[in-house]
C-alpha cells in the first residue's frame, strides 16, 4: 500500500508541474499576441502626416511618385495656395525643396527619384 501511495504522489506532482508549465506557455503566447506588430504606414498617409507637421494642417499632396525602395517623392502645397514644394519622404523623415541642405536634396532627388515630373498646377 505504501508503494501505491508513492506512485500516486509522484503522479500528482508530475501532473501539477505539467499544468504549471502549460499555464506559463499559454500566458507567454497571450502576452506575445497582444503586442502590436510592426506595420509600416502607407506612403500616402506618411507623406500627408509629415507635410502637415511642416506646412500646417492645410497641407495637401499634389503629386506622388514612387522612388527607390521605401522612398516616395512628389509635390505638396497648401490648400488654396498656388505654390508647391517638391519633397523626398522616407519612413522617418521628409525633406523639401526649400530645405537649407539644397545640395543634399538635389543629390537625393537624382538618386532616389530620377523620374519626378515637373510640378503640377495648383488645386484651388
């Protein structure tokens, strides 16, 4: 009878450890699933957000052109104004044609957006 009790206690201990291990795995997976995954912002939304940060809330996209890689180029302006600025947008930065680093802007434009057309007419 003593031998049977030892087997039962061992079985209870093993099953208890298995339940704890399974609970830990489930908790780990639940926490991992609740973390937001990295999703890159759509280029149109990214450009509009970046342009509005620099030009104000009336900024609008006049033209978008796909560049090399994750680069987007084009023209932005302010609603109701005729002027437009060319830009180069990367996921973490937008650079506009009126940037103080004009030489760097032109070099990036030639390298990343060689087919960018002339600015379009303003949309009043």
